[in-house]
């Protein structure tokens, strides 16, 4: 079992179910050992099929892998946390998770697994006005149930996603089992330097999702084509200097600043490209120039998408 999170993982968000199993096998062949999954992605059964095939073909063993999954918002009540974790484990075909994360600091009303899975954001899609339905579940109660998963041996480590600094301070004040990791959106348009520094002060590993910035959001109409970082001048200059692609430069920037990254692709050639970032190093000048692109531009913002898509205004960032 890996003792440290591999710095480049394979993100499973938005990979179509019919492609997921093959993508997982191809990712293993390309050298990935870290897979970032979640109940809400809706493809954990297929992810498990791919992992099982890779292991049966002797491409990898379970001990070689780092598998992350996440607790969805509708399972925050303590009595539902283990149920949700066991569902992910069953779907993935695993006995344990290397890391289990609270997906969002947002508690929604419970939706039984037999009724709808994954439950997604809207409480009742058939209602006259479908909307999110908040639940009154304190985060400390959810965290205590997460700790019980470690006690039961279902997960090796627990952590959080999409937390801000205030929530992180609060969590560290009461956690019996401290979080091992924080997963956040971070890229040169959203460097989050203070939050990452705080996480390090608390000895948390940090995973940056959407490390290529806007690329993940074009198909969701959550980013404009002009927001791509692949053509940004400092990125292009560094790519030319090192004989690498702009995407490789962005990913190298991510790991060089000490975060793990979880790029996503369905193309095998891109899988190999995205992990081929360990044979060069960006200079301090190049790192600084890329970091200076920061605009505090958040693409994955519940304060924007929940109202537009799910009938409720629910910001979690000021």
C-alpha cells in the first residue's frame, strides 16, 4: 500500500460510464496508480470493473494502488456515512479505500440508495420545482462518523474537499483523527496560496482538481473558450523552453508547488502525456510568471451553479 499519495492521479469526473473501465485499464498501463473517484461521478461500478481487469491481468496489485472516493452531500447524517462508504466499496470492488473525503461542506436531505443513486443535487427531480433540500447536520457529526470508518478498517485515511480556511481551522479543533488531505480547485487562475499554506501548516496533503483550469468546464458552459490557460504567454514560453506541451507545463507547475494533481482524459495518448512531467523542472522565474496569472477565478463554485441548476442559492466561499 502506498504510504504517500502519488503526485499525479487519474481523475474520473465526467468520464462516460461506457468508457470508464477501459480508461482505468489504459491509465494503469500508462503508469497511473492513484485514482480519484466519487459516488457522485456515477461511474464507480465501471471504475471497479477496470481495476479488477487490471489486477486480473497482473498489470497491478491492490497494494500498488491509491484509491480515493468521496462522501456525497446526502449522506452527511452520521447514520448514513458508513452506508455510503460501503456502497462505494461494493461498487469499486474493494475492501478498503486509501482515502475517503467529505465531498462538499454541504449537507442535503437523505435520499435512500434504493430510491436513486447517485442522488445528485436535487432532492426530488419529479417535483414541480425541483430544488436542493438542505439538511441540518453539523459538520462535526459527519466527521465523527468518518473517524468511525477508520476505526472499522474501511478506510485508511480521511479528509475533506472544498473546505475554506475557516472550516479547516474549525475541523482541526475537534478532530479526533486529523484529516490527512484537503482537495481543492487550484490552477494558475486560482492559486489559493494561503489555503495551501494553511493546509501544510496542519500537515495535510493537498490535491488540486481541475489542474488545467478552464478545460474541465467548457462542456458544462461554466467557462468561456477565451479562459483557456493553454495559450497563456508564460505557459507557452515555458513549453517552448523545455520542449513540452502547455498542458505538461501546467501540470508540472502543480506538482512542483507541492500539490498532487488529478487530470482527466479519455485519450490514451493524453494519459501518457499528462504523466510524463518528471523529466524537467520549471525555474523559479517560470514558476513565478505562471503563478502571476492568478485571477482568483473559481470555475467550480456552488455559489454560482447551485442557484442556476438546482434551485437554491448556496455559496460556500465568500
